[in-house]
């Protein structure tokens, strides 16, 4: 029963001091999207009355594409919240929440104000994107088998629709027609977007995340993250050891509740790619991680990635236990027997740091000689099954993650060995 809590809120929290008779001022705090109305602005009226059909001033953040500090627009549709539902209304007064349509250029932090005698409110700032990935049309030999939305038009429409209601996602076209650049706050946020698209029936291929750098005083800078890790005392050493190779720096240790410690740290955003899953592994799922953008720092140099190279299939077919039994001696497998593979698909991680091209579909030659030792079946280790997030963290710059509604595959950017050799020569 929440009635006592609600009564306490009414008794202790003062009423809003907003003035309905003052000139209109409203702050946009969030965005949404509608298939029929386009971009929707969600916010709160701080002063005055917001009316449907009214022409208002939108105070924006000046930038290269929008040098003017404000624009004038007309409110086409206005909604108010009634419980958890929306109700179309003709006006909204000071202190109320609203949803409006008719301003395609609106962003979080903009002020909606009267045409005269009303300036902007203090701007609400949103953290800039720190990572970007390339989203492309699936070009593997198995493209079109498992998905519904396959073309660059489908991909572009879906991503630009995401921007309408997601304030922290930035989408831009690239020089390659079938590839779109998507920037966000972290690899987890981008992985959630990819997973949602996958469940909606999209097929796509995505690149390894890269940080968005800035030029400051003529030097290359990268995003810096500040964070806290709430962890049991016995895992503090493991956490600090996990941060060290990622150029992380512990800034404070303080006791928490019930035998826990709060570890404060700073680290480059690039070093935190894949850190969350590693943290949960070394702390057996007991750690709580919070992080936020804390400015920019000089480029921290090279960071360690994975230790081994890729085992790459050299032909199309179905994997066999006989072939995989020989390959598992050379590294770690990503596939089990009976899995369909294609040329350029990554089937495992080499124990050495170089790429190894392998035949994963070779069948055992049949003879009329039978011995007990020859008839023993291969004993295969359980392969590593990459999730979307772990696959994104594992791949190198020359690799992609193929995403379909039913499968996650890792592949080379160039499928044939000849194309990879040509690409390597051109990059030298």
C-alpha cells in the first residue's frame, strides 16, 4: 500500500512556485518519436501556459549547423500525462509535464519560450558520445537466410528513427553507401541497440568500437571516464589489477556497507571497452560499476587487446568433429561440429598472435583398416560461444561481427585470403 508514502510526499514537499501568468518558459528534458507525428519533445512548463497551435521560440545550443541561438516554430500537437497514459489537450500550465510535436529540430536542453519577454532557461547538458561503430549491410554468403530487413534502406531508416527518440545516439552517413556510423555513450548502449534491431528481424554487420578523439592545443586527446566500483573487500585487489593494464588509476578507496569497498577510479574510455564483463568475471558477479564522462586526456598510447590471432575458415561447408579435433590443439574453438561456416569466418582463436587459415570442414578418410585406437571418437572441448557483447569486444580492426536474428558470427572484413593480403599491402 503506497498511500502513506504518497500522503507523506504531499505533506512534506512544497508546492511548485511556477507562475502561470508569467511569459512562457518550458524545458525539454527528453525525446520520443511517433510514426505519425515525428519527433516528440517531453518536458515541464516552468512558467506561463503552453498552447496547441501557438507559435513559440525554441532557444537552442549554437553550433556549426545551427549558428542562430533560436528558431520559431508552431506547436502542431500537444499532450499531457494522465497517469501512465497520454491525453491530447489544448493547453498545459506551469508545473505540468507535456509532450509536443511540430519541432523536428528540438534537442534535450532546449528552452521553449514565448515570442517576447522570455529568454532561455539554464541549459540541461547531455554527455557527448565517446564511442562509435560502423553498422553495415550483411555481406556474408549466408546473408538473407535468417532476417527480414536486409537492405541499406532498411538499415538507414531504422537508425535515423532511433535518433528521434534516443538523445545519446548520433547517426551519420559515411563515404561507403552501405555503411553508417553510429556513436553512443558506451559499448553496452550500442550493444543494446544492435540486440533490439536483431530481435526486430534485421541483419547487419558491425565493426569494433573506436573512441571519438579531439584535437586540444594541437595534441590528440581521448575521452576520460570517472567511475566507482562497489565490490566485496576480498576482490579489491583483483579489481585494481584489472584496471592497471587498461591505464586505469585508482583515486580513492573508502569503506562501504557490510564488508564492501567503494573503489573510485579514472580511466580512458578506450580502456573500459569490455571491462564490465571482465569485472563481473573476476568478482563472481558481485561488483557494481558506475561510470560517467569526466573530460578528455592526452592519448594514452597502445592498450592490450587479445593475445591470440584468429582461426579463419578457408572454405564453405559444415564443420566436422575430425577437423575440429586437430584444430583444438592449435587454439580455442568458437564452433561445434555440424555448424555451417564460410570462407573468411572466424572459427576460433589461435594460441599464437598471427592469423591461421584452416580447413574446418575436412572429413575423415574412410579405409578398410579398423583398430581400436582409430575407432575412438574425438574428444572435443566445449567451444566458446560468443554473445553479441563479447564478440564486439573480441574482434580486431580487420574483423566484423555478423548479426542475424538467430546467429552471432565473427568474420574477417575481407573474406578471401587474397583480398586480405591485398588490403594488408595497401595499409603498409
